[in-house]
């Protein structure tokens, strides 16, 4: 796409936003939402099965011991993302086989001795074989040189899955795992000091978070590892000064939380037996680092060495869960660690969620990160329902009218006095023949309705009518809608060859 086409793309988006504002009663100057703490929560009954019928009133949150009011609540359930029948030249992000959730197994070769890998790989294969359907399960190796190697990779535009869409790949897990390990074992071992190895590990976890960021709902990473220490004593550093890796841990947990990714550690040795490395003289074990990683991302608090049990739990937990958010006072953003306690008022329900967060004072923008990352995927995010109908433009010629309908039921609509507001970011991306994305600028869309206008919008829908020559956008067009209050994301890809 040429520069003039990108400019036209941006102009079209601005016109579309203006049309949407006029059609739906937007008032200029609506206030942007305050900074929110958002939590991914899984609830279990007494038998350990997920509970999927809780309401916002069932949750009790305490931040550093102070009760908080639930301001944002969203239930995530793959079974809810169903679309009505589509007509000709009509598309929906809830009609195709989009990825509803994902579990990624990370087999860590970087932080394990050569001798222990064989036994762990056998347990891994046995665990994978017990999985009935592997269509949302993916497997990567963290190699000895700190790289991510896909055994069964996520369907990203720049790294297509070798076995995309195959639900039974786990039944042939031994062939896949053995082939990948044999290839990795042929590589010359990389001699790295402990500090470098720790940094490579956290870099890899942050990369995993980036890959999973655009998949809707909660995601799980089953990290099969011996772990890394969270500190080193002076005797084990070249500077002869103690090294604290806690800042790396905090940053990684922050990035994982923003991507809604929970870590499920699996120690390749039984907890308490051989799980302590050269940092043990400082009283800091690898197991402690794994425990903190799990608790700060919403994974299980107890470390185990049962690969099959953890894989099944991780896959089960992502199928139904909750997004719960609250707005703490501005003074709470003090850079300190805040402990969290999340409970359920319903008797017999156990909550699994992150146990705390670091209240960094700088404002971290997750909006653009989520939108930018979403252009790399081969599937659409469906937390916000989108539906688009293509028809000839009333203006004639080769232009096509794209009528994009946003499901208001998926938006966070807040009442402010006698007005009802929603805050969105909207963006469009065109893709050329090689699959390269070209993004139009982000357009903030702050909506405000009266009660009567909102009732009409719920009936008529939030619709943008946009005229575009398909030749200007490339092979396909992707609409991206991000709710700035609930952090929900919806994307819809339209193949433009159908319009040409």
C-alpha cells in the first residue's frame, strides 16, 4: 500500500468515527477512564470444577487490606461466542473457527541439566497423550541458547503453525517431541553465566506473553522447568556484589498480566529435592521464584512435578473465567507491592487469582500494545462481537460499502449522571499480497447516550457505514475495536477478494 493509500485509509477511519458519533449520540469531551487494576480470576467448586455463573456481587476484593468496589466485570466463556447465521458477503468474528483460548507448554532446556531432560520429555509425552483435543494446545522449547523453538506453534502471521488446526497432534506427541529434542541436542551447548541465563529466561517469557496477547480471555503457560534463582550471593557474581533478579521477575509478571497470561510451573524434580542451585547459600531457591511467578500471574500457588495434571488443569482453567477490575485511589500508585485478597461470597467456591501487584506510578498503555499485536495473528479476537456486511456503495463506481456493527452488549457502558458512556479505540489495517499489515492511526471514540438514545442504540446497533475501494486496502481488511475501560478486544478480518 502506497503512502497516499495509507493517508486515505486514515481519512476513511476518521470519517467513519465521525459518522458513528453522529449516529449514536456522542458528545465531545467525554472524560477518559481512570486507571484500573484488572484481574483474571478462576473460580472452583469443592470438587475442583470451574464455576461459571458468578456475578460481580459475588466477588470481594481487598487491596493492601482495604476493600475495593468492583467496577468492571466480564465473564469469559468460549461457549458464549456464537454468531447468528450470516448472509451473503457478511462476516463475523464469532462465526469462523477463531481461537477462543490457548494453553502453551514451554519445555525449558535452558535451565535444566542434560541428564534430566530425557525423563522430563517422557513425562511430557505421556501428559500430552492424555489430552483429548489439542486444537488450543501449543508446545515450544526454550533452547540452550535462549530461543523459542515451536514444536507445535501458535498460528501467527510471521510464524505459521506447522500443524495448524490439527486436534489430534497430541496423539503423535512422541514423534514430534523426540524429533525436536534430537534437533536441539545436535546443537553445541551454549556456556552462559547465571545472570545471562536468568535474563534470557525472562526475555523468553515476555516473548511468550507477546505471542499470546491477542487471544481473547485467559491464557495459560505450563512452564516445565527447574526455574531460575531470584537472587545471587556475592560469591557467585563477577562483581562480588549480590544480584537481585526481582525487578526482572516483576517486569515479566507485569507483561504477562497485561496479556492475561497465567503461569503454571512444573518442576522437573520434586519440590524440595534438588530444586536449589548455586543460589542456595543465599537462602534463595528456584522454587521460590516459581511460586512468586505463579502467584503474581494468577497461576496455582503450589508447585508440582506432575506434567499431565498441570496441563489438564491449565487447559480446563482457560475455558471459563472472569475479568474483575477496580479503580484504586490515585495515591495507591506508589511504586510499592500491594497484596491482594480476592474471595467469593458464595459458600464453597475457591478463587484462584494473582495475590498482589506492583503499583508502578508510570501509566502503562495496554491499548496500543493489544491493538498492534492483534495485526500479527491469523485469527480474530472475539471478546467484542463484530459483524460486517459488504454491499455496493451508493456513490457508485468500484467503491464498496462496509457496514460494521459493534455488539453493545460486549462494551463497558458506565452511567454518569443521566448519561451513559463508553470509551473505545478504533483502528483499521490493510494487508498486501505478502501479508504485511498497514495500519491507519488509532482513533479514540468516546460515546455518550441519554437513556432513550442508549435504548435505541441497543436495538439498532452501533453501525459504521464506510465506503472504500478494495484495491486501496490490499488482500484483506481488518477492523479492530478496543474497549479502553474493560480492556476487551474485537477484531474482524474481511477478505477483499470477495468484493473485487
